[in-house]
């Protein structure tokens, strides 16, 4: 069930995510230092004006041109197969696959959500500029998207889980792990773009859905 509390991270009501019973012994908990006020003040009310060196190898003019033509310019397989993720779509206004695609397109305008593989991880962080996908936020969105695409069973059921090590596999591009890896947040420049573009990503995706051993369920 979705519980609306107050406006937070990029103006999205916070969500209570349906979870199935699971062994939570390995979950890595951190203090919720990203309060709605802190997040809005630090990121969402600031304009995205990255320095040319914000993302290695990319100049500011390239970044502007790169993303200006990318916003929703391309659409992939972003439709959910069942009503399993309706709680997310109702709150955010789009499917998790669309959120995932929009995040990835900040760094790679050519990225579209394809048909995820039947085994986890459904997708990988393969972009040359990997800042938008080399993080736990992107990984969680990819798993939500995988459930969106492939879980044909409607209702509040278990869905598709990811075993230990899946996060590392997601970050692996043909034998090479992307770098730097960001956990529980997004790189500052990417976060500013997310807020300015009103891409809605809730608190739980930042710090309540990432398991220390790389699993997801």
C-alpha cells in the first residue's frame, strides 16, 4: 500500500513500498540524513550549472546539447506487463522503466530501455559516461523496471527477486566494473539534473531498497 507523507526529494510524495517477508539480517541501514528539507534546499532548488570538468571528458556546451535533444526523445519498452507496479505509477506518474530511462538519458541520449533479459540483472551499466548508471539508485530502478516488464502476475505478490551479487553484475560491462560507484545517492551533477528535469525518485530508492550483499527483493 502506498502511504503519502509529505513532499520530499524532487517534489515526490514518499512511498511505503510493499515488501514480502524476508530475512533482513544483511540489510545495511544508514541514518535518514536526507530529510525533505535538506534535499530540497541542497539540490532541487538549485539550477544545474555543472563545470566542464563535472563529468570527465565532457564540456559544459556538450552536456547542454547532449541532453537538450534527449529528454523523452526516445522511448523503449517502458510499459508494465501487469498491475504489479501500479502503486509506483500512480504516485510518480510514469512507470519505473520510464524513470530509469530518463535517468540513463541524462548521460546517454541514445539510451532506451530494451527488453530486459530473463535472468538478473535484466540490464547493465554500459554507458561510456557511466555517472547515471554506476550507482545503487539506477540499480534499484532497473530491478523495478525488470519487474514491470516481466512480472505477468497482477496484484501484490513476490515478483522477481535478485540473488546475492546482482548489483555487482549490473555494474559489470563486459568484464569491467564501472567507476566511480555511488551508493545511496547520485553524483551531485546528476542529482541536480534529476531535480531540474523533475525526474521523481523517492527516498526509498536512495536508501531503503539497497542491500549490502547486492541482492534485491
